[in-house]
């Protein structure tokens, strides 16, 4: 795994934040993965990068994937 420089790390944090916010705002039907990928693809994100990002968000419990849609995970207080 490559080490990110500070600018890359900051960019990744911004991307993750935007993706999570989008999924949260999608509501109970969830955010379609194809739509999320299409939005990121216009900024140079490859399918492999998208799958890695979303896989990491699912594995870490930040989001759930049901079918082809991503859903926000409610944070326990």
C-alpha cells in the first residue's frame, strides 16, 4: 500500500466526507452506486478506485450496501 502525502490525504478525506454526506442525504432508498461512481468518474476516479473506496467504507461500518445502493449507518450514541 502506498503512503499518501499530506495533500493526497487531505483530498481523500474530502472525498470520503462528500460521499458520506451524499449517502446520508439520499434517504431511505439509499444512494445508487452507479450514480456515485458517475459523479466521481467525472473527476478522474477509476472503477477500481471507486470499488476500493466503497469497499473500505462498507468494511469499516461507515455505510451498508444493499443491492446496488449504499445506505448511511446510524451512529450509536
